[in-house]
C-alpha cells in the first residue's frame, strides 16, 4: 500500500459539522448558528438544538411546502386560490387579501415571503391541504423527511402555539434546503418590496434593506413569546453563509447581531478546495496494462471550511495500492483521501480510476513480468 501526503485545500461535507472556532465570539441572541452553505460546516453555534417558538421564521417551512407543490406540478404560479373568511380574519402581519378574492399563487408567495402575511399563509394552507391544521401536520411530516429533527408545527403562520417549535439549527438547514432544492423560487427572498391591492410593503429583512453586502434573503420573526429572530443569508464571490438568531430583545439588536454574525462567518473562515472532479489527484502504476499508469480522481468537488489558523494544519493523505492489475475500468474505487485539520473530524473521500486500461498482449505481459523480476516495480 502506497501512502502520499498532500498539503492544501477542500471537501464536500454532508450535514452539519462543527469546526474549531476562529476565536472567542459571543452574541446577545438566546440561540444562534452560522453555517457555510456549500460544505454544511457549522462555524458558530449557541443553543443551536434548543426548541424555541420560531415566530414568522417558520414561514420558511410554509414556503418550502408551496415550492414543493410547484416543483411537483401540483400547483402553478398563475393558479388562482380562493380566500376564505378564516384567512381574511387572520391577525398579525397582513398581505391584505379580501374574503372571496381569487389570488394568484405567485402573489400569495410574495405576500408570505416579502410581507410576512398571515392571511396569505392560511389561504395557501387551505388550498393545499384543505385546512391549516392538516397543512401543519404535513409540514411536520415534511420536516422530518428532510432531516429537521427539532421541528413541529401547529400552524402555517408562526403565531405562538405550544407545539409550534423549531431549533435554529433546523432553520439553518431549512434555509439551505430551500436554496439548493428551489433555486428558481429563492429569488423572491431578495425582492425589497411588494404591492398588493394598492398597499406597498417593504421586505422585513433589515439586512437586505440596509444593503449589507451580498444579503439576498431570508426571513424575520417576532412574537411576544419568541422575541426577535432572523434567518439571513449572503453570497460573496462564490461563497454563501447562512446565519440564524432567536430570542433577541429588539429590532435594532436583531439588525446589529445579524450583521455581526454574517461578518464573522465571512471574515474568520474560508473554504479551501483540494480536488476538482475529473482532475487527476495521483497517478498509479499499472501491472500488465496497455498503459503504464492510470490517474486517480474524485467524483465531486472536495473542500473544507476552516478558520485561517486551522488551515495551517490541513493535510490530505492519499492511500491506494500500487501497482493496479489490468484490466481497469474507469470509475473503480481503489483508494481514498483522508482529510484532517485541527478541530475537524477526519473525513474520507473515495479515489476512483479516471479511465479504462486494457490488459496488455501476451508478449507485453511477459516482457513486463521479466522487467519486474529484474528491476522491481517502477519508482512512483
């Protein structure tokens, strides 16, 4: 077995993995998390798994349900939905639909995302599931399906209810799923205002309105039971960071802390990329093949998100047998790269053969065998 050491760059990490903090950091939020979107690495967390009232931040799940219906072809953006008396009478934030109106799904989506309209949420819930109660049950089921382990829903609006609870980790994962699963609908979160029925309302995201660099979503929340909360995401260059906060004491504090957490995620951490799909990571000697070597590659971009300090200790160890006997088929898994860094659990990435290598003819095999007996395996 041949081992090689490579110092350098990055890996696709599935799920949420925490990394060593860049430095001591604190926030006034009762619970908070910062997540690197592509790698899923947790850059900072505080009470991230505590179940708390999410207020209107849970409208991300309401929107996810609608996006899922649209993607599955069960709804269309220009479908018109009837507004019930119950939806019309909803308190709290409003889109200001009227009972008996037929409203396009796209307008209702904007009413939910931009205006945080409770009336729009109930209208869509009743259209999809027949009642808000059934819609909430379906929300809970869907949350479990997509890996949200600390979320249960009692309504479509986020109004306080005993069983309407989420963790900030679940909210961050949900934001990540929306970005990944529904890129064609994510654009609504960056719209700064929406007008319906002659009433123009601004997007409630304070970081979007303030022009914080790269911010293009996602959702605020406030009730007496939850305090002030925010799910925010920003993209700078080719990197996206998601942050979630809950339990803040004022809108001003929410704005300040949201900016601070995003800046921390971008400033103190970077994604370092090691390997790209199809680009040779190593070349391995071939035994009795028509070619003397075969490249080893990865099948997807490999990268890790680390603090600058931890980057100094980033190591990728390549492990594979050599020589490989022919015939060889492209895509055969023959080794792995083990990636380690301070504060990060080791991660193993498969190495596969980059192309076919046929077995050599009888004469070539005989010559190769004699060469091996006399000289040994070629240096590599």
